C-alpha cells in the first residue's frame, strides 16, 4: 500500500506520463494480484484520474474545488481489539459535499463471535447480528456507496487499512480512493486539549447519537470536518490542497467560535 500511496502523492503534485505511471503502478506490491492497465480501471477502483493531452495522467482532485468534492466519511466497529483477529461488525458512512450530508450508509454485519468487551463498548449484541448480512455482502455494497469519493475518517489510516485488508480477504479488487484524516485536520483548525472523537463532540457541541456506533460516529466526524473546513487558509482551494494541508506541519489557525449545538 505504501508504494501506491507514494505514487498517488506524486501524481497529486503534478501530471505524470501515462506509460511511466502504469509502469510504476505495476511495481506496487499491494496490487500484485490485480493487473490495472487503464484509467477506466483506476476510476472503477475509486482513483479519480483522467487522461490529459493524450500522453499524461492527472488527478481530478488536483483541479476540483474542495467544496465541489464528494467526501465519504466512514466509521467501522470490529469484534476484537486485536486487529489481526478482528472482523468488521458495523459500517457507517455519509456522503458529504459543500458542507451538507447528501446520503448515508449503514449496516450491521453477521458474526458468531462477540466478546463482552466489545458488547460493553458498542452496545452491539450477538442477537443484533444474527440476521445481519455477511461481511462480504456488506463490503460489496459499501464499495458502490464509496464510489470515487475521498475516503475520510477520524484516524483514517486505521479504517482505510482495515477495510482494505477485509477486501483482500475476499479477493475483491482494492479500493484506491484518496483519503483524509479528520484528526489531523482538526489539530490544525480546531482548538482543543485532545482530538479524540468523544472530546471533539463535546468541544463542538455535537449531539449525534451514541458514541462507538458506526453511523453516529461517521456523522460526528462529518460535522468535525465541516467545522474544520471553516478555518482553512486561503491557499486551500482544491481537494488536493486540502489533503496536503491536513498532512502538513502548518500551525494552528484560530477557529471561528462559537460553533454550533445541533442534533
């Protein structure tokens, strides 16, 4: 995955020769089981690319204003705190564009193993999951919902990697969407002593269902994202500008308070 991310970040800065890009793509170990040879195939995997001038490849997120970008804000719950032994038991996600939630996705996922610590943390019980769809079925539906949106989560590396591994477990083609972390973005735009989801819900007055349930946490992360985007520097114009800023070492910007106290 790291090799692909490095190649994608290079394309996020400038257009690349198509032949060079696909040559480097073929060397990414993460994609060993999947031969990707066209821009259409990249798009089908969530990588929002386009041909330019007949010889180059570009990312549409380099030119698209972030307000016009579709972001998919995601949260998952798993059945084990030991990640190498865990599976997804709930996915929640919302589509966000120009500060508004346009659509939502939610599914519990069947499992026959649910330790007490997870029941106590999430409130999810085996009875709630016994008639739920399978992990594979839910992942296929989630992929359609995600489409080519930018994948956003609070601690995005965890959710993105965990779902990527789940896709590989079922031999599904990977998703290659650009990603953005609301923790990193919040650290640069929202004044708080801590940046966990629970703390930011309190700081920003977000009342969005039960913490540690996937859909309510996804909606909370979406509202954190909305507030963070009110405090961006003027040079953040495109989606890639926003992703770059979220990952940068830029200093904190004084937020526009008060925020909101909405349901």
